[in-house]
């Protein structure tokens, strides 16, 4: 969400000063305090719970038609179909031999403490956990950063590496560690490639003022955001390829990743959309064009599964079965 403040201040037009364009901490607190949990269940309340569909004005740069008004029937049907399809597949697999896929992998791996693998897992956990602390204490939005998919992805790395450290001592940590393997791979690669090769270049094109563009580049390449957007893929690769059972991906991994996607989609549309937090306007449900975004997203997920299979084949020197 820190990006939004810079985008907001970089928008063209209007006579407002820079300070007037930036939502103050008091205004942010006022907006947050004006929303209660019961508002989400109160049928007398409008779907959008904040004025103009923009949380504290952070998202005013997004066209109003993407923030307010009814959802597109095409988008609504698409969302219902996608959620139903993914949820149905997840439940069907859970009723079968879902856990067996992962349990078989665990039996073939030795979880030993104080080895090179264990120390590297400890190092990865310490570093990624430190960055979470840094976000909480030095980011402008603090804990609010956890509404972003980027920080969800980083948290997957933290949890998986932490479970790897615990695995030799706590057998119960081994199953969730293995289940987080592909969600960590996929979310890190989506964050890395989408931000660095799609979103970041597009944003630069839309910022016309050279001075503002320079400030934006400086901000987005600071220590914290460089870790989240660049270093994430390298840390995630290590803790998923060389920590834990060394195996190829299977159906269980796809189900685990689908579960993460369903959870984030529900949070995004049922909570964030209602409080005017529009982190990814290309996924606005108020335009039928969103189905193109859905198609591209799932194509990337499928490509991610196939791509990581190839990476693992090279790393483990074994053919894909």
C-alpha cells in the first residue's frame, strides 16, 4: 500500500498540494475506526463501506467505476465458477488420499538438526523473520502490509523455513512444511515476475514527471522492497529446492496452492473490496474485462507448475515422471 501514496502524489491534474493529496495518519485511523466487523454482516449497509470506494483516499487515482457500483454480471459469474471449481477440487482431493502424497515424501527424508541444510534453513528463517519485524516497525502501513499478496508470499517463506528448523525436533511440523512447498514457490515467482517485468515498468510509463519518477524508483528500490520483490525468489528457491524432501511436484502441491489462491481471493473480494483497498485494479469485479485477468493469472499458475517441474528436474538430475 505504500506504493499507492506515491502513485497518488504522482497523478497529473488538480490544484491540490502534495500534502493535501497524501492521506494523514489521523484520517487513516478515522477511516479504520469507522468500520466494525459487524458492518460486514449488516445487510442494511452498502457493499462499499467507505466514501467513494477509496480507503482514506489512497486509491483515488483508480477510476471510480473500478471502485464503486455493482459488480459486472460476467465478473460475478466468473468468480463464482472459479471459487466453486477450485473449492470443489480441493474438497474432493481432501476426501481422498491427499495426505498420503506428502506422508510418503516425509518417510524418504531424514530430518537432522545441526547439518548444513538445517543451518541454512535457520539463516533463511532469521533473515525473513527480521524483515517482517522491519515491516511492522518501519513500514508506513505496519501490519496493514499483510493485506498484500507480496507480503503473503514472503510470509510463506518465513513459515516454511521456520517449520524446517523445527522439523527435527517436532515431527508435526514436517507435514505443513511440505504442504507449503509449492505455494511458496508459486507465490514468490508470481511476485517476482509480475512486479519486476509487468507492474513496475507499466507504473513508470504512467509517471510523466522526471523528478517524481526518480523518487518512485528510489522508493521502490529501498532495502525492504528490494527484499520483497527481488531477493524473495532466491530465498524461496533455496528453502523449497534444497530444504526438506527433494522430490518432484505432484497433485497435492497444486491443491495446496489452489487453497492459498482461494483464501486470498475471498479476502480480497469480501473484505478489501468493501473497505476500498484496491491493490490490484486489473482484478476489479466491476468490469467484464476482468475475465482476461483471470485467464492470464491461471495461465501463469499453470506455467509456474510446469516451470518449477523443469527447475527441479535440472536440480535433482532426475526425469519428470
